[in-house]
């Protein structure tokens, strides 16, 4: 999928309390790209990711997926589109504590009344090294394993693109590194587009294209 954002802005609050979280951000994302976006706390990273993934709507600006303006969708159409085409990985994993790893992974499919593709799930969980952990509850898994379950969940519905918001932010440096290597190799092998928000320069440097955001303005990072 080819994604084109034009002049996306997000303003929170009114009057004196007004905050411009995102200021006229334009960008294009080509199919299969791996993009990292770095920036300090409060610079607008999560706001941008929520807008790009249709989790939220902008104050102004447009967003097209293969030429279709997704903010023109109703909330219901937008959430169906997100469930089918977009995977999301959060810093805090957001696994449901009463469900096993496997139940968490297939949850997005069940919400869409779809049957899991068992061969695909088998390959996915094998690649992520969690196939022997599928009957465990989240609290029986390490942080790194929980995030790998969340990666499998984000890919369960075979989306075109994965957005990850500080996926290693809750992990120690070793397991964070392992999780990023796996996320990169799985999404590369499955030809997914990957957009990762991070404030870790090691994570950012794994990407094919690096962007940075400062005070809601997006900049391309050039090497050198
Ligand atoms: P980051 O992810 O880079 O830390 P955010 O995108 O979460 O930054 O936030 C950008 C700015 O917008 C911050 O100043 C934050 O306080 C503000 N902000 C984010 N969400 C809201 C909200 N729901 N209401 C009001 N202000 C918000
Ligand atoms: Mg954030």
C-alpha cells in the first residue's frame, strides 16, 4: 500500500491551553519501507502514529491509502479497515491478561469473524520463537516474550503495514534488541511496511529511512 499524508496537523485544547502536537506534517510511505521516527518526549510521535494509522483524526490535513482518503470513512468503516490492513504494536504490549498467548494472537481475527490461517500462524509463531509458549498467560511470559506475542497479534490478520510506538520502551536493552531484530526480520520476510517510533538511536539506525520529529515538525535525517 502506498500512503500519502498531506499537511497533517493536530491541535489539542482551546485558547490558552492550546497545544499544537503536530504541525503540517507531509510524508509518503512506499510499500515495504522500514521507517523509523525519533524525537524527544512530547514532540508529537504518538500523535503522528495515531493519525497515520487512522486511530485518530487530524485537526486538518489528509491521508490517503492507495489514493483512498481514509478520514472520509465512518468510524465503523475506519475500524474495519484498520483491523484488516493495519497492525499496531504498543510500548505496553496491551495483551489481555485472562487470555492465553494464542488467544491474544487470534483475537483480531475473531473480532472480524475470520478463521485463523493455521499454517501462517504456525510459521509466524515459529519465526518469533513463541510457538512453545502459546498456551501460557501473559504474566507467565517475560517482557520480551509478551512483546513477541504482540508482534504476532499485529500480523495475524495479514495487514499491509505495521506501526509500532516505542516497541522496546518497556524492555531491557538486551531483550529490546532481540525484539527489534525479530520485528525487522519478520516484517521484511513477509514484505510488510514497518513504521517504528523510538527514542533509541540504535533502534532508529536499523531502519532504511530515518525521520525525526521536533515540536510537531517532521524532518528527514540525512546520514553523515
Ligand atoms: P510523544 O509521543 O512524542 O511523547 P505525543 O504525541 O504523545 O508525544 O504528544 C505531543 C504533545 O501533545 C504533547 O505536548 C502532549 O502533552 C500533547 N497531547 C497528546 N495527547 C493529548 C491529548 N489527548 N490532549 C491534550 N494534549 C495532548
Ligand atoms: Mg509517545
